[in-house]
DNA sequence: TGCCCCCTGCAG
DNA sequence: CTGCAGGGGGCA
């Protein structure tokens, strides 16, 4: 589920909460969700929490826990209930708006820290994973080294966007935007949103884009990602931040999941098509 | 460059 | 019941 904004929100929140804590115990409930030897980090202290593309990294001494949430992964932090009052989501049964008690049936890995707080890795569909790698090996790891530039970096300009996308000239723009080797962190929601802001039909081939369209697309990418972070991310089904709170970006999204609803710009009903086997939303009047 | 697949669960 | 879901690796 989570794309760049959602993972970034988790990073921001988690960083404040777990930096400095000691990993006391790692309980693996689903073997496939955790790759590596957990004993290599138990007893060590958390130094840093970082993000690259849609991946989250937790550094301890010499080792990195690398997380990928894929479609349904969640990272949920709970303070020690004997020290701090329970968060609202600890209260009850899971609903659309509330996460419910931890752990639940989707919990795959549980980290326990020295102060009694816990971190739950939940993943209904089991596509996500945690990999334990040495910190020196992580940057050179294939998963990281093959990634394209981060779209929110200042150095990510329309020239860079153009040169990256043009590595796939005969591909539809929206499909190219999803390619993590070209640009990292954009997923299905923000690819659709970026195309809308840029006024570009998602089916348009990269080779047919004009310089000015790359400039608009750059704005569309940065705007939609930043706006989502501001609104707490997109919570369609699974996404909750590390404190169990939903995000509200989809309530202000222009096209994603708005099939048949009026375009916010021209009132034309938003259309849904399949592109590269992914659901794709756009306004047939505003996007050419 | 385009499918199939990894899984589970929810909506239609 | 079928189809669909914030991802992306592997394979032809």
C-alpha cells in the first residue's frame, strides 16, 4: 500500500519514538516476513531511522533492518502501557477508521524494546518483508543501488525527470512513473495524481511529451507527494501511521479512486482504465 | 516490455 | 462467486 508519502510519515514519527531504544527481543510469527538472523541485532541500540524509495531502514550498531511494506504492510509502535496511557487504537475492535488491538491476525513480527514498548509489523497479504543486512552492505544492496532518484530532493529537476523517463520512450507516462529504477517512491496513487496536475493523459507515451510537459509533470509529482504528507497519507484499506492514525489525502485527491465522480476542475466524470495491468484514473477532458 | 505470481480479504 | 487492491521480482 504505502508509497513514498506514507513511508516518509512513518519514518518521521518512528524516528522520534525509537531512536536510542534497545532491541530486547524479536518475535517472528511468520518466517517469510523476516529474512536474516534476528540474534544479530538483539541487545543493540537503535541509532537511526531512514527512508529510501518505499523502503524504511532502522540502523543499529553495524546492522540495518530494512522494511518493505508492499501492499498491506503496517509498522505500529505501542508505548509501554504501564508507563504511558494507551493510544485510542488500542481500545477496541478493528474498523475502517480504527486499527484495533495489537497484535492482531495480520501481525507477522513483533519487536520488543528495553523500555517495554513494542513495534508490530503487520501484513495481511504477506508480500512485505523485513531483511536484516549489515549496514555496510545496505547501500550497495541491489534493492537500493538500482533505485532512481528521490523525487522530493532539490536536485530532482525537470531535466532529470526528462532524462530518466526517456529511458523508456515507448512507455506510457504513468507506467514509467511507476518504474522505481527511473524515479523512486512513486506508486499507483501519486502517478495518477501527478498526471492530473500536469494535465497529461496517463496513456501518453514518454516520447510524445514536450519539454513543458516534463516541467508540469515535475510540479505534479512534487505537489501530490507533499500534499499527501501534509494530509497524513492515503488510507484506502490498510494504511495507518506508526501511531495507528489514518491519513486523509484520498479525500482531497483529484482522480485516484474517483471513478464516475466529477473532475474538480471541469465536472467531467473521472474515468478508470487499465494501464500496465493497474487501475488508472484520469479526467478525459483535462488530461491530453 | 508485459504477464504471472506471491497472499488475504473485501466489495459488487 | 469473480474481480480487485498503495508493490514488484522473475521470467519469456
